C-alpha cells in the first residue's frame, strides 16, 4: 500500500524559511494537500492541489511537488507557525485518503 | 456562521456501539462531500470514512470496514458515523470535515473541520 513519509520534527528560527517534506513513491504524479494543527485545535487546510492556498492562508505558505517528494515551505516564519503539519493524498489504487505521519515544527 | 459541530462521543466498553453526529451550518451541506478523521491520543491524523454529496459513493479505511458506517441526512444538514464492535484502538478524537467538492478524490480537500468529539473505548 502507498505510504507517505514525513520527518517527525523540524525547527526553524523566526524570520527564516521552513521546509517540510513528504515522501512517497512518484508522489509528483499525485495531488498533495497540507494541514496545520496547533495544540488542542482542529487541523486547518493550508495547501491543496500541491500549491494552491485556501482563502485566509498567508502567502508565506507555499507548496511544491515533484518526483518522490512534496514540500511545504513557510517563509518568514513566525512564532504562531509552530504546529504539527500533515501531508495528505488520495490513493486511487485503494480508494482511500492517506495522511503522512506528521511533522512537528518548532520555532526557536 | 460556517461551522461543523460534532456530538455523541463518550466512554463505551469494548464490543459496544456509539453513533456520532456532525451538525453543519452556514453553508450548502448538500453541495459538499463529507469526511470523518480521527486522532488517537498523542498520535497523528487517521482518515476514517468519506461520503459524496449525494451519498452515492462511500469509502472507508481498512481498519474500520465492516464495523463503522457513515451516512448523511441533507434535510437535517447532518453527518453520522455509526460505530459498532468498538475496540480499545478506536479510542480517539473524531473530527468531522467538509470536502471542497461534491465528489471524493484529489480535489476534495478537507477545508472545514469541527472541533471533534472524544471516543474512549475501555472496560
């Protein structure tokens, strides 16, 4: 079955750029979604269709997807960006949604 | 206000049943697919089940097939999850989430989430 692999954690200093990866076999052929989840809160969609932003999501959030890796990039990181981030794809082989294991982003 | 509100969670013994509800408001419920996602304590997100806007298609995770059933009632703007034969590993916060599209698939990102309802399976 298809698997999405994310690093468990990452850290970045305020004002710098954070990159969170999501690995999967030929993931570049799939459409990747990204969610942000802060402690005690429900997830929020931040990227869909690889690089589209829902209304209300800052332009600092962007996505890319090619080959075996999709990436969520957060520019000019702020303290409020500290959260868990999850990637997601629709697996047409199994007709199931798949989530990555999540990456905990710490803002130093 | 556009929102989803889950209810029906609680403590249940292994082998028991529970029915979760999700009340939608502030948007055209019948135009969107709907989804259930759960999160075990300290763990990541796990997709549970999805249903198209017209209830024509239903998809479910292997871990709950044969035990959980998703349904919706557009007259009541509500989504449901009937959970039977509950196990300890079903203990989680259960979230209701709206899909961006009427159908399920790559375009159906989960763009609106409820705050969740907690299900605890324990003797």
